[in-house]
C-alpha cells in the first residue's frame, strides 16, 4: 500500500496569522519574509506530525492510494480519514495498462474514522493478475478554520513548541507533548485486523 499527496498544501492554506497570534509575534520586522518562511515550516511539520498520529488529513486535499490488491473482497478500508470524495478508481494490469472503473461499480462509505470503498454489487471487481488499483480521493476536514477546535489548537501548540525549541534539535520534538497528546487522544482510532472490517 502506498498513499501519497496529489498536491502539497499551498502556503495560503497554512494558518500563519493564527500561529503568529499564538506566539504573540507582531509585524513590521525587517526579516518578516524570512520569519514567515520559518513559521510555515513549523506549521507543515506540526500538521504532518498530527496527521501521522491520527491517520487523518486535517486540511482537505487530494491523495492517491495505490494497492496491490483489496484487503477484503467486499470493501476496502481507506488508510486516511475523513474522505469527502473518491474521484477515480483505476485498475492497472501487470504491464501497466490502465482502465478507469465505472463509478456505478463502487461507492464511498464516508466515516470520520474508517471510510471505505465498497462494491455496489456485493463485491469489488477482481484485479488483473499482477496488477494493482489506484484510488484518487479527497480527504480532510476542510480549511484550517473548519477543523474542530481541539485539532486546531493541537496544531498551533505543536508548531509553537517547534518554534520555541528550534535551537535544541530533535531532542525537544522527539515525543508528542502531553498537552497536544491530550487534545488528540479522542480522535485516535486503533486499527486492528490490518484494516479489515
């Protein structure tokens, strides 16, 4: 299984002003452009850390999931949530030739924790021998402002921590701080049975 972003988040999608407020940083510094670039880096790092911990996309964007086969003949649990749309399901044969699977043959079962792709006719289609499937989907809660308040606060707290300890290297950011972990805990889902239902 391989999950990759279809496109990286744009700088404008990052809550730079909110982080500056969290850090009580004003404007008007001579090196504000350089400072903004550093803050965006901490925001990207904090978002990535939270997303990895939760198996969730926070800010909505496109992802491409590549699988060597279905984990279950009836439904494929998706490794990221929440998923708002599946835009394409593409089958590849062993030689790399592809075909787009008709949307009438599958459906998205949306869920904030364990979304899945289900076959419309009891089972998902059989994959070509030696082939794979590629699912293009949109995952995330929306914009940063649309995140649940506890997730917004966790990202800002973590980015501020990274900024405050920026000269201490990896030691300062090796573990999730207690306050951030406490905000994230209700959103964690333990996956068992390898993602099968």
